[in-house]
């Protein structure tokens, strides 16, 4: 596969962008080679500057549930562009978006729009602290909640890939109140609560951990977090940046039947446009300014372009029957396909997944938390990644990123990718 133009662009990029990219997860540092520069996308495919076509399994890290450039979403954005790009003032679209989320998500009574998942989490933590009058936060090793200072402690995603789960540049004071527990191990949370019974403001969790590969919650884990938060007077926050509107319309909260107090969203609710939101119980959200004393603001928050794209995607997800069934069945086809390839090859690597999210770990044991995810053979993943890329299946360039499937993918796409994997394993 030719990559001369991408390589030339990367040469230019490294001179003016740190690492040649604007987000570390785009770099190919852990898999070798240089990133492909993408020029356009449609449906389940992306095309690079050299004209190569790939089946896309990143989907802009989640939001492209309908596939790229869905015509209805594009049309809504075009129409809004004619009316205005940003007003910094209240719009009808913000109200419609908030109503749509509140109707769809069990715990959501009030929503505040922001511009990214990072901002949503940062603001939700502030609201939780302001509401409870407590400082400490419990997060889980390997869960990634964006790059706000208190969350860069034992974090997943790019920080896990590049081996710096506790980022430099985070003052000790900012991370002192972040306590870390073990994902899928409620007793580790109980221990922290018993050590700090009156000072934990909240437990924040990715209900499905999708930034250390893909680790679903063990039976009862989320329910137990709910019980512990209730017992100790702390709030439960579900970071649904990846699972919201993807696992089901009501996200993981609906899927697992556990009601968090607050929930955070990112790119998905913007249909790919830069956006985020946090929301939840009315009494908690009432601490947010101008209603309450927790300050949080933003000129571009609720931006009309992002709202129009997001509302269109969410309405389609809400009204068009069969999307969740379809992406789930494609996800299962992918996982079953990879499992049968591994079986034929006599290998026992872990294949995790739920719905349209999956991960093949080059790991002979089960993967259920950060420690077990870290035991994966990242060199083997790198070789697999390079083979798949050259064969035309575009996946996240790290063992610790999930495979995302959209409603635009077809069974033929999945079978082709499984066939590419078969070739990789020498079958
Ligand atoms: N959660 C995304 C990847 N795991 C974030 C994408 C990014 O950091 O650019």
C-alpha cells in the first residue's frame, strides 16, 4: 500500500506539531511507521491522502455510530451554517438537545453542554465536590476520563499506551485527592471508603472500560458501586463518553439498569462535532452557576453547529428501529469471527466485547482490569496492526484502544476483516 504522501505530511507535521499529531492516540509510536493522513470519509470507509481506502474501526473514537458523513447529519449542519456558526447566546437547539438527552437517559434531569468529554468530566467533578462539600474522588486504574489534571492518575488510553499513566506536569496538589481503585473489584472501592468514610465526593467510572482495550463490568460490579456510594454519601458518576447512545439510547446506565447521579458525554452527542455535556439529578445540577455557586462557563458551549449535528444523529438513533440490534450483531460477528480464527490457529488470546465495541488482546489469560490488560504482548499487537492496516482494516494504533463498529458497516466488511486476521495468523 502506497503511503508516500502520508509520510511526507508526517515529516512536515513533526516539525510543527508535538509528535506530528494533535492527540497522542493518533500517533503510531507503539505500532511503528507513520500515521496515515486522512482526507475524507463516507459510511464505514475512510480514505487517506495517498488514495488508500480502509474499513474504519475507529469512527472518530466512537461518535460515528451511523457511519461517516450521514447525509441527514450533513444536511442539518449545512442548513445551520447558513444561519450562523456561533452566537454565544441561548438557542432553541440547546433546549432541544437537553430535552432529547433527558428523555433518553434515566438519571438525566438537567444537562449542561460543554465542548469535550474532558471538559464534561472536569465540570462534573467540580459539581460533585460543590454539592457534597467533599474533596476526594475515586477513579479506576486504566479508566480514562480525558486529560484534566485530577484524572491523569493511573489513566488509560494514550497515557497507558505511552507508559506514563501518571502524567508529568500535574502538580501533586491536583492529584492528591484522586484515589485509585481496581476496575471490577468492588472490594478495592470499599477499602478506600473505609479509609476515607466522610471525604469522598464521588466515584467516577467508565461503566464499560473502553480505554484499556475493552473491559466489560463484571456481574454486579456497577450495582455494588451504587450501593457503596449510597452507603457513604458519595455520588456515582458514569463517564458515558464512549458508551452513551452507543450501547443503548440510555447508554450503560440503561443497559445495566444502574442509575448514576451524574453522567458525562463527549463527541457522540455531537455526531462527531466537538462537544460534551454533563448532567444528572436536578438537585445536584442546581449547584451549577448561574443557579448555584459552582462556576463553569464557555462561549462555544451548546454551539449551534454541534447541536444541529448531534440532535440529528440522536433523533435517528431514537426513532429508527434496529440500529442497536444491528451494530450489536455486527460486533458479535466480529468477535466470533476472530475467536474462530484463533481457535483454528490454536491460540487462546482474549477477545473482549459488548455490543459494537470489541478488543482482541494478545494475552493468553482473561482481561478484566488494568493489570491483566497490561500483560498483553504489545509487540504482537503492533505486528497485527500493521498487517491489518496494509490489508485495509483501520484500527486504533494501540493494544489499549477499542474496535468501534457503526451501522454503516456490513457483514461483508466484518468478514473481510476477519479474513485479513486469518491471513495474519498464517491460515
Ligand atoms: N478516548 C479516546 C481514545 N481512547 C480519546 C481520543 C483522543 O484522546 O484523541
